[in-house]
C-alpha cells in the first residue's frame, strides 16, 4: 500500500465542506459557487476515488486474491459508517411512525441499491455511495486492463466518457429541471467516467513531473475556470450539453493539478486540511443528520436564526466526524487490513 498523497486529502476535505455548506444554504442557482459545487463537489469525489484506488491498489490488483482483498477492505471502509447513519435515520423515524420497509433497509445496508435501484437510498447523499460501490466492482477490471495494455485501459476510460456524453446530450433534457430527472442523473453510468478519469490520471501521469515554476499557475487556472465559467439558473444547465463537457474537464483538471502541482503548506494548515480529508466521509454523511437534529434542538429553546443553526451544525458535524473516525472508521479499516492481507507483487509495467 502506497503512502497517502496529502494534497488529495486537502481537496477531498474542501469538497466535503463545500457540499455541507451547499446543503445548509439550499443554494441551487449555478450562477453561485455553491450552486456549482453542489453538483461537481461530488463529481470531484468520484475522480479522487478512482485516482486514490489506483495509487493504493496498483500493486495489489493482479489476481483474484487481490480483487477479494480490495473489495473486502472497501466494505470495511464504507459499510460501518453507512450503517451508523442509516440507524440514526431509520430508528428515530420508526418511533415517529415512519416505517421503512425491510427490503429498503436491506438494500441500503448492503449498498445493493446502487446496482438495482439507485434512487432507493435512505440517507441524503447516499446515492453517491451506491454509485461508488458499482465502480468498486469494476475497479479490478479497469486496473487489470491498464496492467495488460495502457491503451486498453484508456479505451475503457474513453468508452465511459462516451457513455457520459450520451447522457449529457441525449438522456438528460436541458429544458427540464434536474429534480425531475434525478433518476437519470444518479444512474451509475452517468458518472462512471469521472471515476475512470481518476484511474486514467494515475496510469498516464504517475511518472510525469511538472516544472516547479509552472505548478502554482497550473493549480490556480482550473480553479478560476470553475469559478468564472458562465452558468446560471437550475443545475440542469451544468449537467447537460456542452456545459457538462466543460465542467467535467475542469473538474478532472482540478484533481490532476492537486495531484501534480500542490504547493508545500505550513505544517499547521497541512495537518488541518489532511484531517478534513480523513474525516470527509463522515462530514458528507453526518451533516444532513446534524442539521436536522440541530434545528429541532434549537427550536425547543426558541432559536430559529439560520446563521446560528448553520454555525452549530458546522461545529457538531466536524466534531462528530472526527470522533467517529477515531472510534469507528479507523478501527474498522485496520480490521479489514488484518483480515485481508494482499499477496505483494511489484507494480506491473504498462505495456504500450
């Protein structure tokens, strides 16, 4: 297992914070930064996930045993927190008279909803976890393709991109609000190319070095493009047509530059941003629950000011995500590593 790249954790943590702020603000106008991040923050998560899996498992995914190691470790990473947040929603709902069907709960506990019914998620934002599980099952094939021939891996990435373009230009209607086409948007194949792009970045650029004077300008350029690329109105405008193509390329460029161009930061800031990356999964899944509970608790004492509610939610989410990472996520990841030890093998050279 290779050492973590801290700059990718910085980006992961910042995207988790942006999605939390997006949900708290309710801002869906793509003329605003949060309106864009509400969509492409998750897309960047997918790219980061693909890149991170390639970095971590390049030397592991060379046989059936390696694929089993990969999948079991992913389950130990994804399921424990997902089960906790599922319980935090389903159990209180039961006592309030809202009963989720047993089949729906099973689909969410096993993340099988991502394969068979992507809209049947219970926790806010969990649709992306369903998508991720689909992508994880494809990861051994994708990485094996790159091990066999780099051109074959790139071909599969291109195929995923063509499927994404098909959704952007044919399946999703730019004249209809996104909320009415949510089922189409969260189809795992609509976002598959983001995950594949992350894997492709690794296998095409892992030995590529950018001269130091160019790194900061290249890091800033896609960030400025994301902020200032023209968009307005409903989010359907940035997930369909040529805007989808443009924002997708910008999102991929952002991940690439954080991978290859990240500057050295002061240790204090570096450590804090890395911590945000480590707890980003918790921030992502816990903040909707924290927001609901905070609103309820503060309403009991007569506080309804949105600024107060959001500030308390922010603090509670970060604190809870940090605690749960230490007492649940990290121990379960360690247990997964103990149970499933890979057969070491030197990373295979790409064939031309």
